[in-house]
C-alpha cells in the first residue's frame, strides 16, 4: 500500500458533528499547499446508486465540488447496506474488506500530493465488522483529527472516550476541531477547551462558529425525504426552509404566516388556504414562501390545481399527514449537497478563517 503520500483521517465524537463540513472546507484549504488532493470515505453508511454502484453521498459531494480526478468507486470502497452486518457476522471476510480499502486508497492516492480520509461517526463505528474508524485509520497509516460539537465539558469527555480507542490501535491524534459554537461564546470556550485538551495531550486546532444556514434544509431535500410528487415546475428547489407553518386555521388567519422562507404544510383539500398562499407568491420575488406541501395524498380540484401549477414556488404532494410531514422536516438531518453553492462557499470561508491548517500540515 502507498505509504508516501501525506494523509489525514477526519473522525468525530458522534454522527452529524460536522466531519463532512470540515472535510469539505479542508480540501479547499489544503489545495493551497497541495495542488492535487484526493479524497476517500473508506466505509460509508449513506449512499446513492450511480450506474448500479453504491457510492457514499459524501464522496459524490466532494467529487462534484472539486472534480478531484479520483475513481468514484474507489472514493467509496465499502457501502454498508442494511444486510451488510448480518452477512459479515455470518461469514466474516475482513481480509477481503481491508484489501478493498487499501487498493482503493492506492488508486485515489495515485499522482496526488495529499489524501483526505473521512470516517463515519465516532471512533468505534464499524467495530461490529472489524472496521472501526480507529482500525481503518491504522490500516491506512493516518493521523487523526477529531471533530466535536461546541461546549466545554461534553466535547472533552467525548473526545477522551474516542481518544482511548484510537490510542489502543496506536493511532496518533493531531488535534480537535469544535463545530457549531455560538459566536459570542467562542473566546470563553477557546480558553477552557484548549486548557482541558492540553491536559489530555491534545491540541485545539480551531472552532467553527454556528451558522443557521448550514442547518436549514432546502425544499429539494424535503421533497426527497418525503418521496413527494412535484405538482409544478418551479425555477428552483434550492430555496432554504427557515420555518414551518401548518395550515390548519382559516385562510384569513393563516395569511399572517405567509412569509419569506416559510414552508406551508396543509391538507390538499384546504383550497381556501392554498389559494390564499398562492396569491402571495410573485415571480422573481425574494419574499415568497419557500414552498407548499399538500398532505394526506389529497389533490385539490382542477381549478385550484391549475393555479398551483402556475406558481413560482415549489408545490409538493405528500402521502403523509400534516403532523408527520412537519415532524420529518423538524427532525431532518441536513447534509450539504452539490447544489448548495451558498453553503459550500460559506464552509470554505469558515474553515480557512477558523482552522489552523498550517498546524495540521506541520503535524504530519
């Protein structure tokens, strides 16, 4: 296996702490030092199908944003399907899986100046099939950066737990990045977390401030998660959802909630609310609703349906009821997607400004 190309492994204290955000920004920052950067997510749990191959969605994101000139299948060598663990426990094939990862790494690293490896969840994720993040980092000869969410006691506690498993595998931790910290708390948290990590023999590499925009879903993401039908052809599905309103009151009372960025959720037979909402939507206006979701699988009458089809905002039809739709949107795990140009630009700026990239490189 290639042992000469510089590399780093991005881990986290838990899922959705910000590994992909850090990885996305770090690639841009690293390209200032290493023109040709490769990327691999050895073990992926969320994947899409491309040409009948299961590819982790983060690998698709990195490839779409940076055109890394790496074989897409090698950027995502192992996709953990629903039956993957059962199959492994029935007939373990660890040697074959490890070889698949190392071979993919070699192809990703070919003619590259640096390779960024992204893990999946905390240090122990994958232990059930003998491919924990700690084991994979060791296999690839990587030093590790741990990403955790903001706070003082909680991230230090969780980092310590992960540190123990990495150290057990003989993997060195370069340092820690805190994510989603309120701007006004950064000075205080920086002071105390740096002190706390130092007691554990770890460095604080930076703190990323919380940005509301990064946790807001787009209408397109809502549509995918709902499996909803499009009832019209809007200019874009990339509008951010700032708030959710359930249209369960009279149209006159509902109108006060028809504001910019609001996703209106209402049964498809509430034609009074639908017409009132549609009347507020203007072409090319920045103050429109984010979109409308008709629930219960109920289609309005032909006249109202025709009016909805002409709107400049997305109109979706979902089978679930209004409460289920609102709950799904509220609990949605928001992942950055290739079309999220505004978010991607922000992430690059945040990492460049708040992460000590030079210290990471020097540590390698």
